[in-house]
């Protein structure tokens, strides 16, 4: 995945997370799962930036 694609995925996942928090609150299992998915995307972004430096 290219850096720009990862950034787009992060933005989409972030928006999804915000909506889930509004709907279910911060402790709901769907919110936690989405947050973990966002963490993975952020880690991938950090890896891709580190590898290009």
C-alpha cells in the first residue's frame, strides 16, 4: 500500500470511528475493534514513512 493510500484509509477509518463513538460510546466492542484497525493503519503509515527515509 502506498503512503497516500494509507493516509486515505486512515481518514476513512477515523471518520468511521467518530460515528461509532457517537452512536455507541467509547467502550462498545465495535468502537474498540475500529480503533484497533485504525491503530494498524497508523502503524503501517509509520512503517512506510520510516522505510522511505
